[in-house]
C-alpha cells in the first residue's frame, strides 16, 4: 500500500475531494482512479453531504494520465486494457451520476482526463492562468472515455477542433465555450469556489438531486418524449415535504429549514 493519492475531508454538508499527487502534477494512475471513484461513491451515498468540491493539491489541478501508467498499459493484453478503460468509465460515471452538486476548483492546468473532470463537474471555477487541452491525438490516442461529457459541455464544433488539434487553450476560452463557469485570479479561487458552494447550499437537497436527474433524462431523449417526465417530476416535487417547506418559507419570508 502506497501513500493515498486522493484526500477526502468533510466540512459540514460539504465534502472536499483533493487529488493528492502534486509531485506528479496530480496525473491519473490506476490507484488514483480507484481512490477517486471510491471517494465519490462514498460521499454521494451520505445524506449529510450536499456539495462536493473537487480540487488538486499543488500548482496543477490535473495533468491527465500518468505517462508511466500509459506506458505500462501499452504492454497489457486487450482484455487488461478493456478492464482498465472500464475503471475510468466507472470513475466518470460516479461523478456524473452523483446526486450531489460537484464543483471543480481548477488551477494551473487541466489536461486530457483532467479536463474531462472539469467537463463532468456541474460547476467549474478556474484561475485565470489555467490552461486546458485534450492532447491525446499528439500521443496517437483519443480522449475516448471523456468524450460524452466534453461533447455535452462544449458542443460538437468546439470538440472537433480541440480533439483533432490537441491544442491547449486558455481559461478565458474555456469560459467562452462553457467548459468553466467563472474565471478569477488565482488568489481569489478559493473564495470564488466558496461563493458557488454557498449558493448551492441555498437549494433544497432533494430538489438539487432531482434537478440533476432531470437534466440527464431530458438531454438523453427527443424533445417530444419528455412531456410526461417533466409533468411527473414537478408534480412529485410540489407535493413533497421539501417542496412544501420551500413554498411555505417563501410565502412567510423566511429561510427554508435546509438553509442554516
């Protein structure tokens, strides 16, 4: 057993999951993929957690896949490579399907799979000096596992350009594409993330989870097929205890009981 590659701390309703390989620019390897998935699964199952902040220790958020890990994978059998890729899929699915709000705090660089983490997060805040990129084609590879989340976030046109060129791009460009939602000076990054967390904690926990589920369901269906889903979702939430409390609090001009 080596040192932990992912650090998990809890602060009230907020879980902080931190990539903890700064000496390797927080690059993915097998143990990190496993630990990161396990951390997300664990906190996503907790009723007392409402927001997850994903960050990287040191000067870089995540530089993508570890070169030594990729070199080792080159010697794997097809079956071993399929299993290895499946674990990566499991990681991104665990983040995407978490009922908690996921906020990425990005400094330095988010490349390859690291940019994929930004894409799968619900909200991303980046330092103005951060750089992003999907550089896999320059290594003779493709950003396959993260492609559904990147396409969903920035659209087909930008994905074609960035996947095919492998070019790095700025935080400002990432914001223009919708990959990140706010860009601030590095010294203000923690405060800006804290502001978004504070906003998320104003939301009803069950409503937040329902909103995430609704978005995934609606985007996966043709427009004409979502009528019944949207009708049933709002009807169920209006009659729920949380929905009733939220409306009552609004009418009584007070905070709902989930806001401390």
